[in-house]
């Protein structure tokens, strides 16, 4: 199972220089509901709701969503072994929640700071090359 963060979703949607490999989408992909809000926020901020809306809906429909449960939110408030940004703390708390439920999970991200924090927590980071 692979947890994707917003950087991967936006790279797929916006055809950036780097895009996740097809094998990622052929596997089980999960994310926090937070990513859905982040993606729509970025799409609307760029004025792409009309041109990319259907593509966004299709991509998001392929993801198994983890709701932002009170236990996840509570974990995000606790200290981390490295300094993390607020939204990264929510993603990391979601990953830890899944691991606490014995899910074999890796993180797919293009965000170097999030990847470094995940590695400190011994969360495998997927290769996206």
C-alpha cells in the first residue's frame, strides 16, 4: 500500500517535469482526506477548476481515503523527531495511524522535508523514478 501526498497528486494532474510512474496507480493508493482539500485548493488557486475538474475527480476517485479522525488529529499535535510543517504533521499522523493498524505502507512524495521526516520515523519512502 502506498500513501500519496499532495505533491504527487499535483504532479500527476499538472503534467509537471516529474510525474509518478504508472506502477504507482496500479497499486493500492491511500491518502488523508486532507490531500483532497489541498489539491482542490491549488487547482482553484491556479484557475484550473474548469479545465482540470474532471481529471481531478477521476484521479481522486482512485484513492482510498483516510478520514481525519480525532486520533490522527491528536497525534499531529504531539512532538515529532524533526521540525515539520502543520500539513506535513497531519500526513505523518495519518501514516502512523495506518501503521498502528498493521498496514504495510510506504510514502510517495516529491517533498524532501516530508520524506526526511518519514525516514526519521522509519516509514519507507517509495522511489518515484
